[in-house]
C-alpha cells in the first residue's frame, strides 16, 4: 500500500516520506479499512514535530482520524461488516500506524458506522474535532434551555460545538478574533458572536445573554481566557476545557469559582472511558442522522502533499479542517 510515514521528528517537509509499505492484515478482533480520507489535526502535527516527546515507534504513519470502507475482518469479527462505510478514531494514538495511508487495521470498536449522507471527507473530521466538541458540550448532561459559551467559535472544535449545543437546545454565544471568523461562527449557528480582541469581553458576553451568566463554557484556551470565563460562568456552571496553550499553568481563582459551585472539566478525547465514549458516539450519531451538522473543510490535499497539509495546519490560518483525500 501507499503510505506516508516518518522515522524521526522534525519539520514536515524534511521528515515525512511517501512510499510503499506492506498492506496490513486485520488481527483477531480487528477490521481493515480501505481509507478514502485522513484528517490532519494539531495533535498530529505536534507529534510529528516532536512537541509531544520523542518518537514512540521506529516508524510512524501519522493521523488518528480517517474514513473509508471496511474491506477485511479478523477472527471474531462478523463478516457482515465488510463493505461498511466507517470513520475511525485513535488510529495513531499509542499505535504506530495511523490513517495517512491507503489502509489501516485497528480494533473493530474504533471503526464507527458512517451515516449514509455523510461524506468520507466529513468522516475524517469526526474522530477528534467533532468528538471533542460533543463530549465538551454534553459530558455534564443535556443543555436544553441553557446558555453555552464556545470560545474560539471558528476553530475546528468550536465549529462543531456551536452546532451541537444549538442542536441540543441551547442558546450559543461564541468568541472569535475577527470579522471573517465571526462569519464562520454565525454560519455554524451561534446566536451571538463576540470579538475577544475588542472592548470588555466579559461585559459583551453577559450583554449577549441579557445580563445573565452562562451555564457552560466549551473552552479552547483555559488559562488565557480564565479572567473572562470566571467572570461570566454562573452558579452550578461547567467549564469544559480542551486546551490551554497561551497559559499552561494558570493561577486559579479558586474561591470565586467554588462559591458558585463551578465544575472544571479537563478533557482529552483519546482517553474517554468506554461508557463515556458510547454516550458521546450516540449523541454524535443522532446529530449526524438528523442532518444537524455541517463540516468545515478548509483545505484538501493529495496523499503526496501530506507535508503541505501539515504546514497548513501549523500556519494557524485555516478556518476549518485539513483533509487528505486518498484515491
């Protein structure tokens, strides 16, 4: 099979290689997926660059997210799964060979049925961005009648979080950094959008909610945004954070949050328990089946241009996801 791999960490153009590898065979309990699309996420780029530590295996095929069709199954897996359209998760998490290839073999639970109306390119965005958004929005229960603040509303996770929160019956306020991103957040369904680079951001968020605090925050930058989120979160509220790059060790305003009975949820989608993942997948599948989600695919690349895809993600200029299509 054709695959892209690296054997040392470093800049994408220097370490990523396209070549031929042996096509994997599914082991017991596994399925093999003939991949049609591979999603490129910031975590993939950071791992390749060495920002997540030294390379874990002699050779790594990057990317945890992808979508395609099951073409073979291992012992113990129903042959009825052959031909099923699926999206995959955690393909490259603690595993050497991910989805930047023509085939991947992995445990059958990690290949999830893809609804008929969802493209393979969209399926390649579900493993990290959409799943993170879904867990962040719903991990602490239904949001019907609540107000959800989505920081970084034009980001890959933010795009899905806005849609999922609105689908769940919430009022959604999003923060963005400029007019173009404001349009993206509005297109996703945000009821109100606040530019966090202008004026009193906390006051603008509260004004957008008729002076009332918000119930939940889907947080892309926990430390950097803490002065704002701690000012707008209401009693019994939840801050669900999946990033804190600007301030990795923030000073926590413990008592102001404690006296409002605020829950701080730090989440990483790779490590969901089986019950948590089952609940998240059920929610996500229902939203997909109901046609509630649009998919912001900002750029598509061929397998041979995987380095360019990594560089595009690193640039931070994409409003949406980068996807590699595999013919």
